[in-house]
C-alpha cells in the first residue's frame, strides 16, 4: 500500500512509542501487555484523531477551505484536535458540541477539551442530544457558505474513508515496530466509537496480511450496530486504497459490555482502569474512550479470554485533557490535608 498517493500534512509525532507495561502485566497475571502510545501524537495533548486529521486537513487545504467545521460531544477530543490543527494551518474552526450526558457541572461544560477548543481560537455552539449532528453541521456550514466562506466539513471523530487512512498508516507503523523488535502480537485491543480507528487498523492489517485480530471495546453503540458501522467504513476505506474485498464481516469484532449508562458517562470499571494505569504505569487514560477500552481488556484478562503467554497491544487513543472535565468522578476533593499552623 502506497499511502504517499494521498494528500497528507505531517504534523503528528510519529512513530508513537510502543512500550511494555511490566507492572500492569504482573498485577493482572495474564498476558504480556504492551501499549501503543497514540496519546503521544502531539498537537494539543495528542490523541488518535491527529492521525486522521493529517489526511483530512490536507484535503481541506487542497480544496481551498478557509473554515473547517466538525462536531462531537461536549468533551470531544476530536473537536479539540481539529481546532488545534486549524490553528496550525491558519484556518478558522467552528464546532458543534452535542450535550449527550446532560451534565450541569461547570468543569464538564467549560474545562478540559472545551477550554482548549477556545484557546485554539475555535468558535462553538451547543446542540441538544439525539439530533443528526452531521446534518446539523451541514446546515450551519450552508449558512457560512452563504456568507462567502469556503467550508470543509469533517464528520464526527474524523471517521470517513479519508480519515481512516490515518489508521491504515498506524497498522503499518505498529507491524514495522513489532518486526524490528521480534515481537509477535497476538491481539490488539482499543476503544471504538466513531469507527475510523478500528476500520483503518483492520484494513491496514489485512492489506499486509499481518494476521493480528483487532477487538474494539465499544464506548457507545451495541455490538451488532458497532460491527456493522465499522465494516461499512472499512469497506469504503479499502475501496479508496484500491484493495476492495480485503475485509469481510468476520474480520470485525466489537464488544459492547463496557459502555455503561451511555457515551461520556464514566463507569466504575473505567475509573478503576484510569487509576490502575496512572498508579502502575504513570499513563493517563480518559473517562470517555480509553478507560472503557482498558476496562474491557482488564475484565477479559481476569476472565481468561486473553491468556498467559500471549501478547496484547492496547492502543491508547488519548484524551487525557478530558480528565479535567470529570474532576468530581474521582472523589479527590478532600484528599489534600492541611497542615496545622
């Protein structure tokens, strides 16, 4: 696969590290756990969307866009990285933020990713839950176009065939790192939401016959719907790459047992995963994506689904900035002891 055929702006810090998690592996007593550090892609605290945006923003630039638009939940990592990329390129950025949780907490609505959106110079407006957010975005984009702006719209999560190329590239990068270190990878596990990460990974791995299964831990949709959505985008991505038919339904695996009460709502298992990674490996997960992916991996290890002697790579999708939007989740308000005067 010759990805240089596709327009790309190289801003991500690549390759991201591939590290062994010795303390976590020992604690869980199961397989050898490694982590692919896509929280280290650079660009405003990093995250998986930077890889997608390298291709999406190149397309926007080629089309002469002076304004990029995207949409996501209130604490959207994708929105924050889009705002940052736009700032780097000197483009305006407008974001639609969907209130999916109903939270009234000030930190959730104004801190974390939301604060960074505005620091990067983006403008934003809110929408209520349950709307067709891509349709809402296109309606606003049409208003801007009526004012003479050249608008490039990016779907939620940057998840279309162009954005998924970023994770085709990640698949190539990860396999190259493993080959250089003589590492046999038995499983890749990650959080799956808008589908672009999983679709790109699967297409890339299948295209080079890597024979590494990918398990997506869903953060929103049920198993059947998530797998169908991933397959649809994987097929479109394979078509774009020139390898149609390389992916089948049998290659797509999602587990929706760890969604909890809904998207963006922390779970006890996710909070445990955040604390385990922070205390054992000094790695920060986020409450929306990576913690639920890690919680699924941890639970499946405890249940024996991944066995001793195997090697797992957990793909860290980033998002630690959103921790500051969920401060009350961790109950640290009274942890700081005051000294006697």
